[in-house]
C-alpha cells in the first residue's frame, strides 16, 4: 500500500493511504473546499462504491455546441465527476445530482490526477482560438494531417476537460439548463488509450444514444484497471438521505466486512452524515 506524504499549513506531515508516493506538500485551500464530493442518486450506488473501494467511471454526454466545431455538437466519454463545494453549500448541488455522497480528501484527489475542469466563456478569444485550431485539425487534408498529428491528442484531452460557463445537460428529466461554473467540477477520465481494451475513449457520433452510454459503461464495470480506487482512509465524509438510510448503510458495512478491522469500521461509521439533518442547520 502506497502513501502520499503532505504538509498542512501548520507544517504537520500528513500521510494519505491509497495515493501515489510523492513528497509534494499541498497548500491547504482557504476559499475552496478541502473535499471533493461525488454525489449519487441511490444508496445502492454508495454501497457498491464503498464495497469495491473504487469509483467507477461512466460514459456521459457533453454538449459542445458552444465551441462551434463543425458537424459535432456533443460528445460522450467516460468520466467520474466531483464538486469542490463547501459542506454547508451542498444543498442545491445535491438537489441536482443526488442526496447521497462520498467526500474524498482533496489531497488524495490531486495525487490521483483528478483535474479541475476549464470553464470556457464562449465569447472569449481562448474559445475562438481553440475552435479554430480544432476545426483545422479535424478537417485537415491528407497532406496536412502529419502537421496536426502531434497536437491531436492534446486537443482531444483538452476538450475532455472543458465545459461552458452555462448550458444544457442531459438529466433523467431530459435536457436542463445549468450554471456549470457554480458546480466547481473536478473530473477523472480513465486512461483508456493506455490499456488493452476495445472500449472507446470517445463514442462514435453514430452511436450517440443512451443505450450505447449504458452498454459501454457496463463494459467499464468489468475493467478494474479503469476504476478510480481508494483506501477508506481517504474518505472524509459519507452523506446519506435520512436516518433509516444511515442504519441500512451501517448494517451493510458490517455484514460485508467493508472495513478491515473494528477500528476502521467505527472510524468509517463516524464519517456518515444525514442530509436531511444537515439541511435544517444550513
């Protein structure tokens, strides 16, 4: 088991289990949260995450019409999304993404390569320059392709970590308009191109539908090498909807031996918070 060594603002050495070995000292945030929250809509998802000690990416659709890329207005690729929002401001966010959540130590997230996304103002020079070079690369002639090949992977990876300040997103109720900047999103995208798999990094345009998203996501479920794994010590908070959900989760943790010993079990239980109780105090 590897550990990441970090320093807090008072120079205390902190060791976080389940992270790559590093001597990096992270500066504690003052304005942003020190936790990355992964919200979920069902208790079963939270149970599965804790039992596997892994967050499994899924394929999601992203609208990219704001980039004015010819012939493409949306893409779909695997990701796990987190929000960098203080605990006392989570109510609105969880209302959109689910009343269950796991809050991971931000230092752990950094060492795992989870990346804050780049919010794009569609009227900015940056957006215009990106759109221009992406369109040139996408529609290059055969003679030009070699010139752009060096940059294609960079352009695609940059695209996977972009989002407009506001726009439409697919939800259970259809497309809804959101202020994305309020979500303070961090994103994990698995290194699909570096493993032996037929799963695509980006789904072909002719396969862009919910059935394909689900089928490819099921494929990731069978590939632990694409999961975002963690040790229980990296968890700072677990949020459930109500007290009955809390008791159900505690029983699940005990019955499935999620913790390695009694001390770890009680430490994990101590991190469980009830969302309905929290809302009364916020």
